[in-house]
């Protein structure tokens, strides 16, 4: 069964600092990978996705993520964090190909941004 | 355009009562998913619809939970004889076809007293 691990439950950074959120997945074949962000009381907003091709993917709000098959990782990065980035971030995986897209989520990482 | 709409946004009910949660997907989206978000379990898949059919109901926790979708559009998730452990945020998502990026609603926060 596929699984996703986000090792960091809570990360605190200063505004303007760089950010990296870790995500490791367990899945036999090439998965489809996603990062979602959730603000309090809101649903999940898609930041970026990886299906195939270029392993460095760009998303909204200045985020990017890199798929590393050898490390089974899909870490999310941002060069300079803004206070509005404070939220909870979820990494998710689904089987590729003809799968119907059932998402398996990591436990989430809460990001706090200090001014 | 309109996103995924869920109602009610909040629901408080007594243990043992039945509840219905509604999801209006984005127009034209054929795939619809329900997830549950709780403190102890995180985000869990409940059920997937393709059109009006539910090929995967494997995430429904018990036979107290059921869901339907009509007209390839609106879906309702029904919980019978609610228990306190049913307290959670229930999220609905839709996508144009299966295995495409999912668009989420803001969820229904269900509290069982």
C-alpha cells in the first residue's frame, strides 16, 4: 500500500528566509505527487503536481518541488517565505496510469512564519 | 468560476442522530471524492464516484456511512446513528476526470455532542 511521510510536524521560519518541507513516499511504481496547502477553516489548495517529465516542478505562490526517485522524496521549497505562507502543508500521492486518483496524504506540516 | 461547494459549513448534532452532508462539484467534473480530516487520523479517503457510480467505497468506516451521487453532479454523504468518533471535517473534491488534480471544497465541520 502506498504511504506518505512528512517528518516535520511543525516548522518555524523567519519571514524572508528559505523553506524546505520534506516528503517521502512509499510506492512501487511511479506515483503522481502533489503538494496542497490548507489555511485555517479552508479546504485544500493545490500548490503543484508531478506526473512525469521534468523532475523540478514549479507551482503557484513561488513554490517549487523536486522529485527524486532514488530517495523516494518530493520536497517542497520556497526561496523567500512571506508571512501569508503560514498554513498547513500536505504532501499526497496517488497511483499513476489508469488509477482513479484516490489520494493518500501525509500527516501535514504546520508552518509558522515569524516577522 | 464556481468552485466545489459544501453545505452546511458547520453541523452540530446529538449522538444517535442522522446527518446529511452535501457536495456540489465543479460543473462538468466527472470524478468526485469524499475525504475525512480528523485530529487523530489526518486526511483519509472515504469514497470515489465516477459519474453516479462508486467504484471504490473502501474508505467508508462502517455501514453507518453511505453516499450517493445523482445526475453526475451533487453528492450527499449520510451518516446514520452518529457517534462521537464521527466528529471531523468532511471534505469533498472533484476533478475533470479520474486521476487529475482534485479541487477541494471548504469542508463541513461535524461535531457530535
